[in-house]
C-alpha cells in the first residue's frame, strides 16, 4: 500500500531521512509530506516510532471533481462498512485548499450528511475513525487518518508554559543536530528550556524509546484493514521501550522562569526521564565554564519576540549567546530555532546548515551553527609618534594627548580598561573632551560663547579632530564629534539623529551598549566606572535596586555578578529599552531583572520590596513630563530617606550626584552612617577634573 506521512512545512526532508533509518521505503518527498510504500505493519511503525511525523494517512480516493459537488462524491466513493470497524464513530475534517471559496464546516456537514445513516459522528478524535478530506479547485482527496490525535501529542506534557515547543519540532531540531546518531555528543544544554520538551525528546531519542510509548489511542484502532492482534502487538512493543535506560549523558535545562522549571520537572517525571535531566532556574548570563563539557551541543529556542523592541533585545541576546559560547564552549555545535533571520544573524556564529519551516503563522528557521573564535578587542591608545603631520596650531593638543596617553598607559593595562577619558579641556584653546570607547573615539566640543567668531570656533574644532586622528592613528570613520552646551528642561537627553548606532563595549566582565551618534550622552558615564565595579563585587546573592538608572549599566554589573534580583527604575521608556538590551546582551531577561518606568519619588512611596544594595544617581534637575519637578539640592534629603526605608539593615546605598556645588543634607549625616567615597570614586582618567561627581555610602546606624 501507499501511505503519506505529514510534517510541519519545510521539515519533510528530515522526516524522509528519519523514515529511511526506520527501514521505511520512501517513494516521494514534498515540502510537508513524505510518501512511503509498505504493509500495514510499516504504517503502524511510523505512527508509533516516528518522532517527526505529524500524521500518517492512507489515501482512499482522488476524484476529478469541483468543490461544489466534491463532499457528496467523496462520501459516495467508499464502502464505509468495510472501512470502519467495531461500530466506531467517525470524525470528519474537511479543508479547502488555497483559493477555494467556501466554509470548511459547511463542506464537512455536507460530507457527513452523505454518509450511511447508521454511523455516529464524533467531535472527539480519540476512539473515532478519523477521516480527512481536501478540496482543490478541480480535484478532491480523501484519506484515512491512522494517527487520530496528531503524533506530536506524546502524552507526557500536560502544560507547556508561555511558548510551548511542539514535540515534533523539538525532535526535528535534535535530528538536525545529529542527536539520533550513535556518535552523539556527551552533553546537551538548553538555556531556555521552558517546559523541557527539547531535553525530554533528547532523553527519549538517546534511549531509543518510542515517541508513541505513552499513547493509548490511535486512528488505526478503528480501521477494519488492521487486525487487532497486529496493532496490539505493535503498541506493546512501543510501550516496552519505556524500560530502555537513558545513556550516561549530561542533559541540562536552564530557564529564568521558576514556573517553567517546575513544569519541565513535572513533564520529565511523566515521561520517565526525570533522573536523567538536570533542571535549574538560571539564566544564560549565569552560565559558567563548569557547566559545559568539552564536547557538546546546545539546542534551544531563544526568545525572539513579536514587538519591535523585543526583536531588538532578541538581536542583542543572540549576539550575547554567540559570544558566551565562543568563550565557554568553542568546540560545541549550536542549534537555534528562530523567526527572524536578521535577528539570528546577529549571533556572529558560523552558519553551517539551515532548514526553513512554517510553524503556525510564523516562518521559522532551524539553524546549525559553530562558534567563531572571539577576536581580541582593539583599544585605541596614543601612539609614540603622530600618524601624520598636522598644522602647527594643532601640535599643542597632539602633545597633550601623547602626555596623557603615556600617563594612563600602565593603569589602562593593569585595570584592563577599554573605555576611558583621554583628554578633558586641559588646554584653554581646545575646549573639548576626548573619550575612548574600544576602537572608537568621541570628541565632545563644549559650545563656544557667543563672543567667539563662529568661523574661528569651526577652525578650532577641525584642528582638534585632526590632532586626535594624528595622535591616535585612527580613520575618520572612527571619530565621532558632538557639541555640548548647557541643557534646559527636556533638552538634557536630546536625541540627535535616531539611526540606532549601538555598539557593545566591555567593562570588567560586562558587555555594555554605547551609542556615539544618536544621543548627546553615550549611554555610559565613564566616571562611574569604579562604583559599577564595586557594585559587581558586592552584588552576589543580593537584591539590587538601581534608581534614576539611565541605561542600566550598574544593573548589568549586578546581574553578571550573580545578584538574586534587580530592579531598575527610570522615567524614560527609551532608556529602559536600552537597559533591556544591555541585559539581553549579557544573557539576562527581565523576569528576574525588572524594569520599572515611573517617577522615582512616587515609585519609592509605592514600593513594598526591601533591598540589600542600592545605587542612586539622580540628575541635578528634571522636569520630565512623566514625573514631578526634581531639584537635587532641594529634594535629595527626602529622596535618601525614602530609599533608606527600603534598605535592609546591613545594606548600603551608594548615592552619587554630579552637581558641582552639592552639599549633603545635615539630617542625613545625623540619622545615618555616611561614608564619603568621593575621592576613592574618581578614576585615574578623571583626576584632572575631580569635581565630576560626589559619592556617599549610606548605611543604617547599627544598634549599640
């Protein structure tokens, strides 16, 4: 006989390969189906042992008729008493092909009305003889569905979490990874395991357990063409495979969602493989070298999001995943499922193979990758000699850049610093700041007074850029110029061109996104580097709160260091999205790292949580429309008191401010233990301007 095994569109080549390994004779492969020939036993084998097939169909009729008469003609084409056994009810499904007008339900009703009257019609697939029909423009097809319930319903998963992965799709990803072969890797990891489907399928596949071992209902049970003794023996053989042991493998599943981990454990318990899989609430960013063997495969379905902001974060998450695997597991293979090729391309890994498929309404990709070796970061430093000759008027700046670079060189190497300030208005005639971000240079010109001739100011700016390029030996494309002036009101975070030019830089163990083109501020305050690194040293296992958080760089440091939980508060939607992308780049989600948009003072009034570690860096003033006016001189005392009510005994608040004439409210020093850390917190590259900020460590007074 000839049979048809269906698959998710695009996975038929993998299904054909699987059927061949089962000893099935494949005769034709389409996009969403595989035709095979054999006896009834072969059809039962596919139903019970295929991990990729969705259904197994026995063709009953193909008629050259139009849709207006097709239902009745198909119903009349069969001897139903010879087809349906044991007085079983019939379940009917009729579909219209693309371009065929009409209602599927009406066509199904017409088909049912044309059946012999003694048959009962059921809406339940289980216990029914399942009939499927498709009406094309000039042709109609009729099949007997030997599966009944779709074959992806294995029976072990009662709940699937937020975005459950179909079991047959999980099996296809494993097949693409070569997990079905005897020489499979010794370890498999899924860092976004959800309800555990990939790992459970991996355990069953490695043990050789039948995917149909738990099912008790199939369409073939009501087919007169299949003897009861035959299907009972086939089902018993499949059920007996549950006793096959899972080989000694390392199977690990991590997820940020505790509920998902609990579901995964329950599903694995029902599947009989709970002891073979290690599930743990953990995030990708918390992955360590001890978690990965030398030889292994990561098979996973990372979050890819439907909204634009989620897709942007997904892109940075893929980049972070590629970098993490290149660092920790350079010899592993990685199989990813995704919906956006551009997002997946951001991983930076070597694409080895790809399968395109249709997953419900989405176009998806299964991609097989190899990590690419990470290239050493290129850090701009001042050369011993200028890269080219400059005008005489630019030489003072060239010389000062060389002097500063020589002074900072050992410190930069010792502290492994990639982003730093090289020059800060040292010379009156060059009123600029020069900041280094990896292999990029930001020149910030401080707007000249109106008394200065604009043409002379432009010439001086051009000389400054020329001097920077010569001293650092960089191309024009590596130099970004911004003009700063005193900001008022909403201008303080002015957007410049909105092109989205983000690039990652490294600070300690954290990757942080900077933007040197779209905003006046880059997204990373370089003078706060010491306190961010101190937060990283202290955050492990603690609850961390970041107020007036900007782009969440301190939050990222806390998360990378192992903070139990972080909360990031800012009034700007854009900056919170930036913070989410920063977290994603480092392999962290917003499940355990909450982003809260709102007025900080009001948020503190409503907050019920307690924290062990707090960082607060308020602006000098703010009159953002989404919050009440805030003036740090006037309101910082009240702000600190509100924070201290949320700070656990033994905890610490690091309070920073860049207002040059800032004086701490005397009542704060009276009621709390205050340590002035300002001198310590000014890094070497800002010592020439040590009024850049103040920093205090504020603690509750210990009871005597």
